[in-house]
C-alpha cells in the first residue's frame, strides 16, 4: 500500500509563515507535527555571467533551467491546487445591484478577487478551478433560473490570480447556448488557460511534467460513468498525472450520494490519480479509496452568482505528487480551509484562508462528513 498523507494547513499571515499539521494514514497513531518555517519557498537556481573578455552568448535562464530539468533525476515534486465553483459575473437581475460582482470588479480591479489566496496559488505549479459560467457577449439565453455570464476580459481575473487551468463541465457552460460555450472556450484559451471538461481533454505541461485533465457533468446514465478511454488517451499523450473532475451531487446537501461514490471509485479504478468534485456549493467529505482520494465537493470559490451566501465555509486542496518519467505516486493532500469572504454580511467575492477556530471548525466539518478517514475524524488537530 502506498503511503498517503493528509495535511491541514493554516495560513498565519501575521507571522509571515505557514503552520502545517500533518497526519500519516499508514501510522497506527495519529501524528502531529507543527513547524513555523515557511512551507512554500522555491528558490530558482542562479547563474554566473560569462567573463567579460569572452564574446559568447549567455543562455537565457529559461534555457538553463530546461537543460537542468532534462537531466534531473526522477522523482520530481509537483504541486497542484484545486478549487471549487468559480463564477465570474452574475445574472441580468443581479447585475443591476450596487453590490453585484460587476460593480465590485469595476471598483476593486480584476486582481482583487483571488488576492486573498495569492500565497497559495502563486506558490504551486498549477491551479485548477471549476469555471461555472460563460464569458460571452451573446444575449440569447436558455430558459432557466440562473444564467451566468461575464465579458471576455474577465479572464484577467484568473490569470492575475495565478489560475492556469479550468474545468468547464458543469450545468452553466450552456447558459447562453452553443455560441456562449464556444465564446467561453475561445476566450479562456486565448488567455493562455488550459481548458478541460465536456469532451475536451486538457494537458498542462511544466518542467517536463504533463498534467492531464478531464471533466464530466450530470446527468450520469444509470449512475455510472466510464472514463477509462479518456484516461488512456491522456496517458498516451505522456501525462504522468491525471485529474478527473466531476460536477455531481445535490445542491446544498452536505452528504455525498451513492452515485457520487460509485462514479468516483470507478474513476480511480480507471486510472485517474485523484478525483475532484463540485456542484453542491458547500463542502462535502473526502474518501480514501484505492490508494488515493475522492474530494466530493470543494464548495464555492470566487462566486459572483450570490450577493449574500448563507454558507461561507469552503476549502481548496493542494495535491503534491512525486512524479516519475511515466507516472506519479498518490498525492499528499493538504486541506486549506477558507471563508468565501471576510465580510459578516453580504460579500466582496474575495475568499480568504480561515484562521483559528474557524479553520478548525471547517476541517472538523469536512472530516465528519468523510469516509475511510476515521483516524482524522477521531483525532485532534
């Protein structure tokens, strides 16, 4: 059995450091370890300039680093952050309000929304979120309760927030029909983002490591979904890591369904390295299965579709892999409990890391809803 590690991360901005509480699932006893050393320091290798008398071209730093990556021995460490439902924009009705997402964007600027999570997103190798909405000028919308959209320039919110990849397999990508979907994909890709989901296989490459992404949305036929063909295709593309995203479950229901469990387990058996879920808009539990994890629902992230969220708890997860030339070990999972806004009433659409009792409460809530995680549920952080 592989060694699986789940960590609870609390950001301590006042001290300028990160405290980690670590739990090893293969140990017969819960292990607690706390450190005050910064956890996300990545010093780039420097180089000396060529002597003045030598008339030679100095390699670009990117070329030097690329050469080092080609000769570096495996395994290599690679960290991915996954976040939940992100809606950049609102509905036609909400857009008229002074506290709408659009008015906050105009007042605060596009860098505002992910600025509270910058130490997390900027220090990883890749960030993946569920992009739930559209970026289009299309006006013809589907007949439904909520239709979300924003302008193409809202992709700057993602790039300024250090988001590199998006899943679009959800129930809002067609809010403005086929045209809205096509516009959204084009705008995201034009901004340099890796798009996956809804029939699109995404591949993100960095430092000689390829991350494959695939995503799916309900309804699922007979409560099943076979993703083996997509996993095989991504492996044939040379992806050492494969992430499967699922839009599933029931909104505002905190316990995951039997359908979620059967589909999530089947995805891991089909070869996915991790399963990431969203749609309920609140957190659900985590299941350890087949030497990996199913994160049933991460909850919301930056969510422009609600001006006063009742449930403000959420989390992002950092997945750290030991990567080899043709595969990766099961990830170490770090939970980062967050609040959707620091405001007590209303929202400024800017999630922040939870602190103190709030952080403890959110982690306890997640673990109470989890399965095969008894060591964590019964343990004390």
